[in-house]
C-alpha cells in the first residue's frame, strides 16, 4: 500500500458516505466531490444518480477535467437540467445529498463564503470579500443532507462561530484532511480521526473545543479495492488541484 495522504483519504472517506440509489449533486470548484461520487458509483453505489453544475445527469466523461464546469462533464449525460431545476429539486425534497464547502466552517456546521467583516463588524466595508455563496443558501437548508468538505484544516477555517453566516442547514458530516466530523444535536463532533493524524493534532488545528472521548475511532484505512478504484477514476490526480 502506498503512503496514505490526504488527497487519497478525503475522496475515499466522502465516497463511503454515499448510498446506492441516492441523488447527489456537486457544484463549482469541486474536484474532490466529483472524484468521490464517481468512486462511490464504481465501488458500492452503481444506482447513485450523479448531478453536477454543468446540468448533466450521470455523465460518463472519458477523462476528468480540473474544472467542474468543464464541458467534458456533459459527456454521456442521460439528460440536461438547469440550475433552476436543481434548486426546485432540492426544495421539493428530492435531492438526497449535496456537497458544499466554506472558507469558514463553525462548530454548528454553518459556513461563510461571503466576507470577513471590517472594523467593528462592518459588513458593508468588509476586510475581505470571499467568492460568494452561489446556490448554497438555497441548497443547504433544503437538501435532505449536506456533506461539507475542506482540504485545509486549521483554526482559521474551523471556528467557534463564522464571522458572517452565508448559510446553515442540514449538515450531516464534514470531511477534512485530519478527520471526519458528524453533526450531533446541532454541533460538530469528531466521528473518526484519519490514521496519520492524532487527537492532539485535530484539537490543535480546530478553533473550537471538541470534547474528545478517551478513545477516538480511527477512520478505516483504504482497502486495496478502494485504492484501485481511485486510481481508475482519477489516474491524472485532478483532485490534487484542491490541495
């Protein structure tokens, strides 16, 4: 087995969370979820319905693009949908799982993709303007569940409270380079820690108290089958663009 690295652990951990028969969506700037969805379909969820921001349904791209708005993600599509269709699908309770992320993610599972306020909390003259929430404010409260991912795990990213709330909602889990969080009773708790990390590292790199139990579960190592499938799905390692 090759040395285990975050770019291997994240898509595999995310793929394990997907279920056969689900309808699953990812948006822009989402190479890791793109790989995770295709990995799940290859391994254990062949009947998963894959929707992406290009408007394709169950595409079969010959190669994976670095951009998740690339026309290659239309190859082999069963049909086409608009962004309005996707929002409507979620609002009607028909979107099982959505992948989202945030520049800041807080202990409640809320995300900030909008701005860092200026002095005295001034949101009209922000210190930093972030990329924006796009459709996250529509999807996170209405999808049956949201999986958050982030390829950076540090105290600036994982904060007690976001400095500006872009959206919050039905967050199920958050997968990072160090661990898997699960939202329990409205707050993120550590479900498992990846084999190359430790409780001390996870707490040191998290900006809110975790109340870790004495024995924290370890995320299961990738199986040979998972590693072979990851290589088959993403031989060019386009997922590395996020790291």
